[in-house]
């Protein structure tokens, strides 16, 4: 009986019906490894660049369903929503990006931009600071450091 149970569990695990960790019995397993996000999001980023923001957002949403813990996917969707003028939703995606992948720098930058525009000065300064910590060799480091100083000098 134990051998039979072990075989059933092995098949369930291999087929994605059983996952270990935060996934419950019956949910699909997380995809193995993250893809190269530049490649995986290339088509949707192209659509976004040519003004097809709604189509791009739909693709980014499908990527999030497949990779819910990808900061790149949440940030990409946030950028599309920002272009569509859905700033609160965009900010939520940028925040989600920083939560699911705390070392994904671009999520912090985009979050900081919207926090700055909403005059959430301390939060923006923190987001920009985290961006600089994660991407110290960024070509925009001096500009971001200036934004940090500006935000810190404002009163909420």
C-alpha cells in the first residue's frame, strides 16, 4: 500500500497536481526557472512602444498568471497601465513587483516615480534609494540621487 501511495504522489507531483511550499494540492506547480525577461516580454514591450498599450497589458497579464512571482512581469504590466492612465492600478503593480521580487530594481524605480508624483515624498525617497542600492552602476544614478534629495527636502 505504501508503494502505491508513493507512486500516486510521485505522479501527482510530476504532473503539477501537487506542489511543495505555498502551493496547495490541486494547483499547478510553478514553472521551472525564470526565462530571460528581455526575450519573454519582447513582443509585448514592442506593442507598448508603438502605442498598443491595451494589447501589451493583456500579454503582461498572461505572463503574470504564468509567473506570479516575477518582478519583471508586474513592472511591465504597471508600465502598460501607466500608459493607459490607470495610475492607481499601475502603482499597485509596481508595489507588487517590489514585494514578490525585492531585488528587482526597476520595480522600485517605477514605484518611486508614481509616489513622487503623488507627493508621497518619504516613500518615493525610499523607493529611489532601494533602486540605487540594487543598481549602483546605473547610468542615471546621479539623477536618481538628486531625486532622492529633492524628495527628502519636501514636506508631506
